[in-house]
C-alpha cells in the first residue's frame, strides 16, 4: 500500500489528462468549437480555483502563527514533555536536543508519571516517579483548524509562573479538495525545510534554543 501511495502521490496529475480527454470528447460531441483547448481551460481552471481557495485557509494559519519566537532563555537539564508522542518521537529531546532526561505522563497508568533518562552508556532508561519535578514544560499540541490544514504548536512554559518562554508552530496543507488529482504536487507546509530551513530549524529545535 505504501508503494501504491507513493506512485499516486507523484502520478496523480495524470488524472488531469484523463479529465481533459473526457471533457474534450463531450465538447466535440456537442460540436463546441475548440473542444480540446476549451476542455483544458475548464479542467485546469476548476482545479486551480478550488486549490487556491482551500490553500488560502492554510495561508491564513501560517500568517497568523508567524515565525518562531524565543522571548526568554533559561537553562535546564530536563523538561516535562506534555505531548501525545512523548514516549516515541519525544525521545528526540534526549537523543538530539541534548537534554539528560524527560518527564511525561505514563502510557500505562492514568494520572501517573515517568522519567526517561539517558544513562552513561547512551541508552534510555524509564522509571516511575511520584510527581513532576521539571521546572519547564514543553507543550506540544496538534489541531486541525480547517478541514485540509493540520497545525502543530509548541510552547516552552515556565511551570511556576506560567510564562511562555518560546513558541513556534508548523502547518501542513494536504492539497485540499483537489488532492486526488494533484497528489504530492498540491501539498504545502510552513515553515518548510525546503524553502525556509532557518524557520523550520527554529521550530524543530525550539526547546533546545530556549533551554540549552
């Protein structure tokens, strides 16, 4: 299924040729002048209008969130990672970002806490803890403000004062209603690792930039 998905993502625009051919056939049957170019204009025009409208919602989100911002820096060996992926992707805070440990909600016990900690040999150990001790929280929240736009927001928060030390967001657009014929060519993201690597790195390494 993954291979099929990859082929579709790249080759989806070929469906535009099919739609254009069908449109040209119908227009010729109706004896319309310039059937082939007219069909191409109708198909491409329809796809463009719908894609631009759906993408405009994505652009609103990008502009509203703005660039990653670090308001204040501090120093911390570890953080409380408030995220639904703390036990999986959250390990990058130890493996890549340089933190010695990460505290998070237990995935096995309700209202319980665990600490993931880097040992001397580089492996990560897990132990139950009675309560959170981290001074700072890294809060990751995913939402879908529009049907075709996903939004990942990250904040670094002082747990004692509630002050936000840093914030960043990343939005993704799946191609909108025209994704079936645009595939990978209709998607977009902000910030993008391809077109704005500085902003993308600032988003991805927000906690490290604020606390290390």
